[in-house]
C-alpha cells in the first residue's frame, strides 16, 4: 500500500501537551534496561554465579529478541494501533522484568531477558511512529521535543540509581527498577496517549523463512561481537560472523523478491536515508566503544569504586537531558544542521583528546566531571540532528520501515563498537603490561631476583600496579583513537551533500 493512501491525522481533537514526553519516556524503558544491566553486570553475574563468557548471553539474547520483535512490527501494525503495540510491549517487558527480579539461576535470568527483549526492543520504534501518526504535521515539532527529552531523560540517573540500589539491596533491585519504571509508563500511556488513525489491513503471508534468517543472522553477529569482550577473534567467532553475514545476505535477497515482504527495503533506499544511517552507525560505533571501556578506565585505571564510577558516568547523560531545552531555544538561530553535527563531532573529539592527556591514576573526580558532562553535547548535537535530516522525507508506512531498520542497525552498531573497542583495549593493555614487566629489573631472569620479590604481598601489590598502569595506557590510546574517529566524522559530514 502506498504511504499516500494513509490519511493525515485529524487536527480537530486537542492532543495532550505531554504526548511526546510520555512516548519518549516509555521508549526509554529499553535504554534504561541496557544501561543499568551494563553498569551492574559484575553484581548480576556474581548473583547468578555465571562465568564472564556465559554472562554475555544476558546482553546478546536481549538484543536479538528485541531486533527480532522489530521485524514483526509491520504485520502487527496492520491489525493493532501503535498505542496498543506500545502498551503491549511495556506489558511484555514488565513480565520479563518480574521474572528477572525473582530469578535465582542463570538459566531463569536468560529466559527473563528474552522476554524483556521481546517487549523492550520495539519500544523505540513503536513510540516514535506513534508520534508520527497520531500528531498532525504542524504540531509534531513540539511533541518531538518532548519525545527527545523523554528518551534522554529515561537514563539520566540510571548509572547512579542502579549502583545505589545495589548497595542498599542486591542485584535483584535493578530488575525491580525496570518493573516499576515500565509499570509507571504503562499507566501513563493508558491515561495520556491517544489512538492514532488506523486502517486495518490483511496480515498477509506468514514468512517464517525471513524470520528464521533474521534470528540466525542477528544472534550470530551480536554474540560474536559480544564475545570479543573477553578474547580475540578465533575460528569459532569467525564462523559465527560468516553465518550471520550469510543469513542476513539471504534475508535481503529473500525480502527483495518477496511480493509482500515483512520488511520492504525498496521503500527506504534513498540516498539521504542511506547517508543518515551511515552517520547513525558512526555515532553508535563510537558510543558503543566508549560505553564499554569508560567503566574499565574509571575503575581499573583511576581506582574508583563502581558507585563513584556510576556517579561520573551519570554526569554525561544528565547533562544531555538538561542541554536539550537550551538547544531547542537556540535551534531557530542555527542555519545549517551539517555545521551543528560537525560541531558535535569536534567538541567530542576535543573532549576525548583532553581525557587522553589526563589519565593519571589519581585524577580527582572534580577534574573528570566537567569532561564527562561535556560528553552530553555529543548526542544533542549529533544524533538529534541526524534524526531530523534522515527521516524528513518519509511519511507513515515508509517512516515506520525506515525507523525500524535504524533501530536494528543501532543494536548491531553498539555491539560492534563495544567488541572492536575491547579488542583494541586488550591489545594495548597486553603490550603495555609486557613492556612494563620487562622494565622491572630482576624479573626477566637475567639478574638475581631481588629479595623483596619473595614477598607474596609485595608481588600482589606490584601486579595491581602493573594492571593499573596498563589500564591507563589502554585508556589513553582508546581515547585518542576515538578522538580521531570524531575528527573523521567532522570532516565527512562537511564534505557530503546528501544529508543537509
């Protein structure tokens, strides 16, 4: 069906002033779940007695379930309104959160995370499409401002809150937080969100071949890149990546030739959209790597405990939320979105370069807080602008397709960024530790062993110092590499012409 056949939402009924904010906060349940579990992963893993490599499935299964659920949105939206889908997603997310909150085994937690992912993964897409279809075009900019504040605001205090809840209770409190948040948002959706114009259609053929290829492809890719958190790319991981690429390649071919595909790539093949998705990918690659090694730097390098590290990381997300209203005031005076995006990449690059020069192992918290607060500029000046440019040519059904694919790629890009970032961290750390050990006299076997090395306590202290110095060197190099990536992003956005 052509997008032009879908009528514009009626303009007569007055819309709730906080429609966009509630939709954004509801979608934020997905972001909250990812952020809090990542920050609290050591506690959760210890609580279910899972090995580090096995615990990766907690993240992989959630992401794979979420991206798979996005594939079903086109068919579900033919029979159900997006408001209903949003509330249904929150209800499924609550079920998974409740199951996780009472889990006492690793296997039970994995089942809970799959259910959480099925409900939480599509929330971002459903909520954004709801705003697009329920709000008339002339009122949409105001509601989209609330939507963006809701998205960023949902995780503003997440690192701080999750670490404090664990200290007061235990790891189960993280999932109780998920449950309470989703329950609150479900009630808010029921009270605030209106039904959008809906034109029921035939559900069409159940294309299970596409579903199976998508599940195999995303699961293989996600777990391979998540596994890079603990070891280098080996033969089994290479086979996993090949299987994932083959499955997704087959999926693209199958969807292209299918008369009624679950996901129609032909609707979203414009040059503007492809370029926008490319910059989305760059943003999420940088964010994925940064989100991975920032806790390592703060805890292993600077020696902060997890609670203090959570407080520092909260500075970035809280600043982004507080900065949005300021940006909305200034937006009418900004003539070129490309220059705003370039400024965002430049500010982030300078911030990362500054951080690389201040990894001392004794950097005061007060010195780091302004830099991490400045990180909050990155999503406001980059991803918000890219969104405004990428989707402005899409309406209704095509918009739903475009936004769904963007969120699938977001999950993959974050996993790739974290995996590649970890590989580089491990490489630099291993090289640095080897060099540091080689500089310590007497430990290479070429000279008599000093008497002090016979003390177990002294050797333990030395090992901790070596690990800390290796972590600091790794952080310095990783910050520099990401600063270069930001500089490349700055140049690329100024040079391209499709996204402007």
